[in-house]
């Protein structure tokens, strides 16, 4: 299991985000079962120059994890309601991360973490099987025709230059089944009823 774990590190966060589409977000649940959901919506946050990046104004206790080594989880509370999951991707002192906005046909970053029972207890943990949350390479190559690139969502306040950058990659919900024909919810262990 651990041998399949992805190792990520790049200063080209945008390209890496695109490459991660279709990779499997793996979550070992408290009952010991493991879910493996293909990533279907991602956003890149690319270093201190990126005004939408949490690290733009420098180090803080909350974003310190972004300045560390890659392959760690950055989980934070948004608007006091939703836990959002990011994977740190930059080398040390290059604060960059990819926000996981969709996986397994579930769209919306707060919905993903709720469905997979991911909270801030995962913040700063390594993205390895030992942490019960990790990434694996896709079983099949994702067809490029399914990938859509757009500006990121909900960041208008950072100004037109950065709000307009096409740093979001996703598979439209109508294309999910065609893009991932091997994946079905029925093939996965059951998750708690709060999502159904």
C-alpha cells in the first residue's frame, strides 16, 4: 500500500494540479475500510506572489505548514463551517498547495471532507498510509478531453489579475462517469449516513 503513495514536489503548482486529476484520494476510515476516490476538481495556490494563496502575506501559525516540505496535509476551517483539504506541494520555503475541491464525484471542498470524515486532526500530517489519508496514482490515464481549466472560485477580493488566472482544473459532473468508468460508489466501502 505504502509503495503506491505519490511523492509530490514542484514549483510549478499549476501543472502539478492538472497532473493530479484522476489520482486517488485514499482514506482509511475508523472501521478499517479504505475508500479510494478519483480527484475530479482541484485548484492551485502558487507561492507568495499568488494573492489568493494563504502564504501571500507571509508566515503565520496557520499557514506555517505551507512553508515546510511537500507531501503534507494542510487542513483549515473556512467561514467557521467547512474543513478544507490541501496537499502541500512546494519545496521547503516555497509555500504552495493544491486545494482538493472534488473527489469521487462529490463536488465542493467542504462536502468532500465531510463525506470522508476529514478534519483538522489531519493538518500537518504526512500524506502516507500511516496517516490514514494519502494519494495514489490513477489506475488509468485520464483522457485530456475531459479536463476543463477555469479561474478559481470565490477569490474575487484578491483583484482581477489573480482572480482571473486559470488555476482550477476539473471534470464536469456530467462527464464524471465517462472519465472514470471503473469507479462506482457501489464498489467502495459504505460511508456514514450523514452524506447519503
